[in-house]
C-alpha cells in the first residue's frame, strides 16, 4: 500500500527549500509518494535533475501561476 505526503515549501527561501526537498526525497520509502509545493522555478529544475538521476524514482510536475507541484514516487 502506498502512502502520499504533501510538503509545502512555498515561502521558504533558497537554499533551504532545495535542501529540505532533497532530504525528503532521500528519506522516501519504497512505494511512497510525495507532493512538493514550491514557488521557485530554479529549485523545481534542480529537483527534477536530482530525481531524474536517481534510479527507482518517477515524477511529474505541474505549474499554476507562480506555484509548482512536483509529485515523486519511489518504486517498490
């Protein structure tokens, strides 16, 4: 059974939003899904690179005005 966790890093400044997001990704368990909300497009691109280079992770993202939602799932 998978679990889903919402993490809101809007209004948290760089580099803390990137560091906290990366830590959340690394702590994911198999089958877990997280949704990260951020408002910095540069951090979004950095997170996409991190997840894309990590085996066993899948992601999609969406943008609504100045808010970005990145959904990441760890396979297992």
